[in-house]
């Protein structure tokens, strides 16, 4: 499967990039900062509050080595499947634990004051999520506004409307907190919007897809 396209799952090299960006929401916007911070601190000496004895191994902990290991873990898997002749979205799921740990380290460092959150990345996240919510609402209204365009598109308007409203509400909260310089409040708004959309809108969309789209529709 890696060297051939006989299973008809061939996609362009960049196929997994938008997939990964979607899977990491709403923390996608902090990923460049997290990767850069891990690489910049790869030679950091084993000292400070993060260092100390490792209860699991009895040795000493080296946070810099752990971060570098996570970067290598995620990078190798991402590149391997990007070069593959067969591509499906679930193929890159194994890199999510590594990126989650990296992002968690970065965000916790910002909250605890070890890293300066700044204004750029929280602002990009807040405004980006707000724009996504607005776009989902527009997609929900599409079948009524421009029915010809959405005639053959299996869009579940109710789920798009609920999901878009939840994401937009969370984005607005995040923007308001970001404008006040409240980093934790910004993160809370981002998480609440996406969490509500995933908990309510995604099941509705999947149910609508399962009941309205037949095998014949998919074949056509």
C-alpha cells in the first residue's frame, strides 16, 4: 500500500496537513509555537522544577529530551504517511498523543508563567475559531439562500447551525477574554465552543448522513 495506488486511496502529498489541523482544533493555532519551543529548548540542561528523579525509572528526568522525542515521533509518522501511495485520515492518528503532550506542555507553561503567552497566537486562535463558527452558520443557511448550489451536497443544516452557533459563541467569548488579556479565559472559550460542537453537532451530522445518504447516492 505504501508504494502503490492499487487501492485507489492516493492523495496529494499535503493531504494530511488539513486533516491534522482539523483534528487538533482548537489548539491548532498554538502548534507552530509548541514545535518551535520544543526545538529551541532541545539542548536545555536538566535543571529547574521540571527536572528531578523519575519515579517510573529511578533515573533523572530530562524534559528537553522528552520534547525532542515527541517532535521526532510526530514528524516521522507524518512524513511517512504523507509519502505513502495510500492515504486515509485515520492513518495519522498515532501522532496525536505526541502533539497533545507537546501542546499541553506549551499551554501549561503559558498558564504557569514559564512561557510568555504574548498576543499573537491566542489572538489568532480566538479570531480563527470565531471565523470558523461564522462559516459553519453560513453553510447551514446555504440551502435556503442559494438552493441551486447545495442541491446535490449532503449538508445537514441543523447540525451545521448548532455546531456553528456553538463554535461562534465560544469564539466570541475567547475574543472578549483575549482583548482583556485573560489567557486562561481565552483558552476556556476556545475549548467550550469546540467541545459543544463535537458533543452535539457531530452526532447529529453523522445520524443525518446515515439516514439520508444511501449507497446509491454515494456511488453516484
